[in-house]
């Protein structure tokens, strides 16, 4: 695995977990965007990995799905 891929792995894991939570709740990207207060295109870019989200954005998305973000440094 390339060094850059290793560096991005935590971001991809968070994106995948939030995307799976959205799908498990049968929430569309449009509905999630409305809950978060953003555009559907931002949710789409976020889920495709084409957007580097801020921690605040991740927290908003998680809370909109009834989830929490926990950060562990090891």
C-alpha cells in the first residue's frame, strides 16, 4: 500500500461507515443533505471520496444520522 493510501485510510473508513449508516436507515442523499444543511452534490462528493470533509462536517453528518464521531489516537 502506498504511503498516501495509508494516510487516507482513516478518512475512507469514516466515509464508508457514514454511507452505510445512511443506507441502512433508507435515507437518500437529498434527505441527508437537507438535515445537514448542505447540497446533495456535497453529500455525493463526500461519499465518493472526492471531498475532504472537515471534522465539523463529519460531526454534522453523523448527528443527522443519529450517530457520533469518536476519534482514537493510538
